[in-house]
C-alpha cells in the first residue's frame, strides 16, 4: 500500500514523521515547501510537487487544491493532518467509486483523533484510522454502522486471506440486513472458520446452516456462502454473497507446446464437471521439467497465480497417486505429474479430483491440508 501523509504545519510534520517511521518503505510525506524546509527561490505560478533533501518527504508550491488530485491518483491511502472540513472539500469532488477511491483519514494537528473520512470498508479507511491512532496514541473515530456495532462488514470478510467475492452487486442489500440485525444465514464448507473474529463476537442474528437446503426453513434476509464448490441451488440470487477462499491447488501436466488457451479451457471444464470454483485456485503445481512451457507460464500469470514446481524424484515418491501412467513415465521419467504435483502443492495426502486427461493437458486437484482438516473437524 502506498500511503501519503499531507501536512500544513510544523506540528503536523512531526506527526507525519512518526507515521513514516512506522512504515518507511510505504509512506511519503507531503507539505508546503516552506513547512518541509525547501522554500528558497520557489514561485507559486504553477502548482507542483518536488522531492526535498529529506528522504520520503516532498514539498509543494501552489494551492493545495491544485496538487491534491495528483496525490489522490497516485496513492492507496491518504492521511491528512488538517481540519476535517478541508479534507472534505478536497476529497468530495474527486470521490467517484468506493471500489477505486483511496482510503482517506483526517488527523488533527494535536494528534488526538484519527477520523475515517472516506472508504471506510472498501478502501480500508477504518483499518487505516485504527493503525494511525495506534502509532500516534490517538482515538480512532469510525462512524460506519457495522464497525460502530461491531458487526461484520460484508465487503471485508475474508480479505485478510485473499478471498475472492461473487455477487458483489448484493453488498448494499446484505450489509443493510446485517446492521438492521435481520436474520443472516451462513453456509460454509471451506476456508478459515474464524473469519468473523476481527469484527467482534459472533452476531446473534447470524445463523449457521448445517446444509444449504436449510435456507428454506430459516428464511433469512441475507445469505453468506463461503465455499470452494459450486453454489448450491435454491439460494436467493438477490441477497446472497459468495466468498471464494483460495483452498485448491491445480496440478498440471501438459504436452510440449500446449497453449494457454488449451490449459484454460480444460481447467474450466474440469472444475465445472466436479462442481468446483476456479476462483478458489491458490496455486498451479507441476514438475520442474515444465517450467519453461510458455503456455503454462501464461496460464498461471493470466490468473494471477503462483506456479510452483517439484523435482521429478520428489513427485515419484509422493503417496496418494491414483492414476499412474506408463506412457507418462516413458516421456518424463515418472508415472504421473498432475496428481503428485497437486498433492505436494497442497500438502495433502489425498486428491479431491484425480487426473483428468484433456487435449494435451492433464489436471488434478487437491485441497490444502489445513483447510481440509478444518472442515473435517
């Protein structure tokens, strides 16, 4: 995260330096040229930002309203050490979409309060306010309803563990049900089961379902699904949010020259046939010999997934292989690639999906051991 700390005074500069000391690689300080010690010979004809002799500190000339858009567009987080009214006037005209706007926090010159101004949930301003308050020994001021009531913020659930989210168009309706304390049903069969801990105690109006079909009995105002499998039928489309934890490892073997398109298509086909979500793939695993395959590299890169590989000898000794092949042994020296790679990559002892043979591609799937054990308990 790139964080900008904006100051207008020497008192603010002192607070900003404390914040930068806590995260020096991620934090930059911006202030009027004379405040940050670089005012000699500068004019105000054109608004500009420039580096000073102090590492990580930048001065500006011209009115703040002219340079603020540059800071806005180049940082993920903005901490403004100034009056809240100034921050509102500066940020208001630039705020377009809570999914892309930076998090904005205002801090008074005395360092007493850290106020979450914009992007409380989506951009992480609430968490930023708490972090700033911790460094400055200030009081975080958070006004979003879910945090104020210590209830889960539906657009932050699982973010710590990299969960993907489906049906985000239902965020508003589901969030409203949460803060109104209406019945919210939760169906989970994958991922961390303590996802609600950061928000507070388990809400009394949240009901855990033992089976997806129980939703017809509970009749909730909203449904949270946390799963690496296909969404069960019968859940209300307009008030369900689906969270996709990265629990699965795809073991891949392929012929020389296999294309990214072929690997993509076969992955989608296998996952659909076995009722699994490709959004839950945590990594792609293979044998060292395949690390120079352009199609495999492009497949992993295109999905934003790490590509892990193992020596052939390691895969040959992996227990749990279900479908060995003498044909594969003749080509790469071991009886299987996809299955043992999936098992090794997941740290698992059994396969979720055994080897599936496609056009120039083989694919097997294993669930990460920790996640599997968690849901067998």
